[in-house]
């Protein structure tokens, strides 16, 4: 990150190798937490240590291992819960594809609807450096499509969206399932076998096999 006023932290949490994320505008002390399912006290402690005020709780999708801490965090901070509008889970704001949200003056969040793992799944671009991908894309892997609401054809379209993004973006996934906790989108496009170029029919067969 070139801007010293932007804080970004990847936080390993829970027994399922989840990642939560803290993003903040340090000039305003405004913060957002992404996918706070576990270790809420630790996340709150990190905010207090940096004198940050939680403004938003943002979920990449509505599976329990990504939203379990929402209610507690909202109760203790008053932060607004933000999800894609397709989510049926409790939220204060439902966003749509390509909608943007400012966090203070230094952080711009862009929501990219990427269904496939679930209907409401989305990735969130943070300024021009990070892409928080939830369970849409892992490092070296991708999210499964055999859960309720999963759709391999929708994931094919979502991957086409990701191919059009800046390849220098750093992918920050929802779980620590890869050989590293992060990688550039360019690296993933080159090495992640689930992103290999296939026809829709080939991809759907591959994902459902």
C-alpha cells in the first residue's frame, strides 16, 4: 500500500482456517471488518489498540462461518452490517454489483457480485491494491459449488469478471487453504487450475465432477 493513511490487516481466526480482515482510514479512524465469524474479542482488541471506530461489518457471503460474529459486533459497536442484496441474512444495507462505499476519506470499497459458491457471494476491491474474495477464490483453489445455492455456471461468469480486473490486485481469500495466505491476481490466473481457460460446459462438468 502506498497510502500510509490506509490500514489493512489479514487476521487468521477460528478452527476452520478462516480469515477476517480489518480495513481502516487512519486519518479518520473509521474501520470496517470483513467476515467476522470467530474470535470477536480479538478483533475488538485490535480495533481498540489502534483507536479505530468500527463503522461497517461487511460479509463476502452469508454462510455461518463468515457471519457468526455479526450480531455481537453490531451490538457492541453499532456498526452497520453490509451484504449483497441477494442475501437473506440480517443486514442494514444490501449492495449491488459495482456499487461503491467510502470508508473515511482514504478508503474506497467496490463490491463485485460473484455468485457461484452461493447466490449472494461477492468480492470487495479495496482501493487499487486488494481484492477480498471470500469463498469465491482461494489461493490455488476456489469455493465449492455443491452446497445449497451453489451454481457452477454462475461461478464461470464470476471468474470472467475477475479476469477483467487489474491483475496487480492482491487476492485475499476467506480461508487459508493455499500455499500462501495471499497472491496477486496475475499469479492466480497463471497458476490456479480452477482459473484455467475452459468453455462453460467444460467448467460446469469440471466443478460438478
